[in-house]
């Protein structure tokens, strides 16, 4: 009767339609199904009115099983960046479209560079000028420059000799003769003024005629004073300050001639070299700006999205990642061809995962396929979400099968963290926590007896028994109702 009823339940379950269930929910549904079947089985047994000694038991097994932990995650691109120009400018040409594959160094866009060409010509001219100046200093002055300086020195020396020797007698005689001449002119004009004043008093001439003669007399008087000063200077000779000034001019000219003859100073040549280097730096900066107008792909990848249109003004991006702020100042988004899987492992399990550890990956989109990979990165810092502490783990995928996995797909990663070799195993449902501690109920004859055990890892619905059992026992899968199963639920008691 019991076997028939259980068979009916299994037949009903097999006849139910199979709906696609995401992989990450399968373990939960399997556990719920087991609990449901266990409860139904006990109800069926109760309805079949079994005897007090009817129990469900299973032998302790010895087997080798892998210990696997699972984690859910998503497929992400290994690298994804937004390409922006280094300098603000206008997009002149777009050379790619969304979905195109590009290689490292490939030009994907061009910025307007019309202003930079003029700037480059300007700095090239400055460099040529500084280089010519350096060559002139290294080569030294030309002979004609030296001859010109020597001629200026001779002229300055002649002027100094003239000032030092004083005025000649001929010059004094000329000054005296000129003084005598202007005095005579003054006397004549003084006489004419007096005569015109007499005529004006008699009413023979106008006042204007008298004023004209007065002006002539004043001019002659000024000429006399000037001639007297010139004669005084010629008689006294040159002043000391004039001679000193002439001597300084001679010395300065001598130094100029000596400098031209000895060539340019090393300091001047070094300064000219520094000016050449500065001009070269300006030219290289401008050339780099021109080079930066070619937007190149930094790695092999796929163009995910284009943000800027032709003629759009784009500024350098100041934020990373695929964010709205960075997109508004970017030309396009580039992602690597190779993808990775990112999962979160609980804090209690992260110590069992190492870099390079192999991983089996299953995707909801490919329920009949498995993919392989390795642990590539483990986050150095934990994240806390809803009071759960976890670590982000990145998994690299093995090619070529992994190319099927697209960015955004949901996956389940299985980590084999240990292996139970020839271990004593009991069903998880048989392990309970009673007043005496953790253990199982062993069937002795027709009576169950609680047996304390030390449990280890669990794998595939089985619990490893480290100590407490010999291996030939029969354990109860449905322990007595007063025992608390280790799974945290209370088995239903028969009515």
C-alpha cells in the first residue's frame, strides 16, 4: 500500500509540465521539493496506518565526493572605457560604427586640427630663429664686424685726444674775430634804433618801424653774448667731465673690439642652446596636440556605443566608467572582446577560494552547456549589502566556448573547494541536533537510538561523518519528532 501511494505521487510529479527555471533557483526548489515529498511520504505512511516500528532508513555509505560551493553572478566585459579627446575640440570625422571591432592603435575618430597647423608653423619659425642665433654665436663674429668696431674705437680715441689737448690758437682767434664782428653789428643797430625813435617823436614814421629796429638791436645783443661765451670757453679749454666721458667711451669701444676678437662667451652660447631647447619643446607640444586629434583605440575591442555626432564639441572626460556624466563628454564607448564573470562570495567562503582555481560556469541561456574558467581576481575589500558581507570575485573564461556568453547574462559559478575521499556519508536530513548535541538516529532492532557524531563538509545532499559511526549502521532519514533536524525545520508528526 505504501509503495503504491508513493508511486502515485511520483507519477503525478512526473506528469507536471516542465517550466524553465533559472539555475540560481534550482537548488532552492530542489530543497523545497525534498521537504514536500518527505511530508507527503509521512502522511501517506500515517494514512496507511503503519506500525510503530515503520521507519525510513538508509545505510551509511563510504564514497568519494567533491565539495562544491556555488555563487550567482553576471557576465561583464574585462575592460570597458569611454574614449574622450585629451583637449577640447570639435569632432570632425567618425571612422567607426556601433558594433565594429577595432584593434589597438586603430584611429576611430578625428578632431578638428585647423588651428593647430598655424600654431605649428609659428613654433617652427621660432625654433629656426633660435638655431640660427646659436650657430652665429658658435661661429663667432665676421671680420667686417671687427673692422667696424676698430674704426669706432679710432674715432673715439681721436676725440679724446682733441679734448685733452685743449683749444687751438686758431680757434681762439676765430672766437675773438666773431665777437668783434657781432659787437660792431650791435653798435650799428643801436644807432639805427636811436635815429628811428627821433623820427617817431617828430611824427615822421610809425611805431611799428621803431619796434622792428628794436628787435634788430636785441638780436645783435644776443649774438654778442653768445660770442663772448664761446671765446671764454675756447680760452678756458675743455671741462674735466667732458674728457672723462670721452675716456669712458674709448674704454667701452676697446672692450667691444676685444670681445669681437676673442669670440663669444660660453655663457652666451649656453643661453642660446637653452633657447633652442625651449623652442623644440614648444614644437613637440604642438605636434603632440596634433597627434592627439587622432582618437585611437587603446586595446582590441568592440564599439558598444557612440555618444558624439559630427560637429559636436567634446571636452575631456573627468570621470570613468559608463556613467551619464562621462558619456556627455565622451566620443564613444569601447569594450574588450574578452568577457569575464563577476560573482559575490560570502565572507565565510572566501577563504576557500584562491587565484587560479578552476571554476565550472553554467548560464541560464545555455542550460545544457557548461563553461570553464579560473579565478582571476579577488576583491581586497568586502562589500556589505543588506547586512550581508561578501567579496567580489572575477573569473576569466576559457575560449572559444566562452565567446557564447554575452555581457549581462546571468550565470552560476561552481567552485570545487575540497574533495571527500572515502568518507562516511549520511543524508543531510538524517543529521539532527538533540539535547545531546549533533548526531543521527541509528536503528537498533526496531528502536531508534541517538548517536552523537562529528560532522564535516556537505556535498550533493550528503554530510561527512568524521567520527561517531563505524559505517555499517542504518540511520533514520525521518528522525523522531522530538529531535530538531540540523536543517532548521521540524518534521511533521503523524496524527
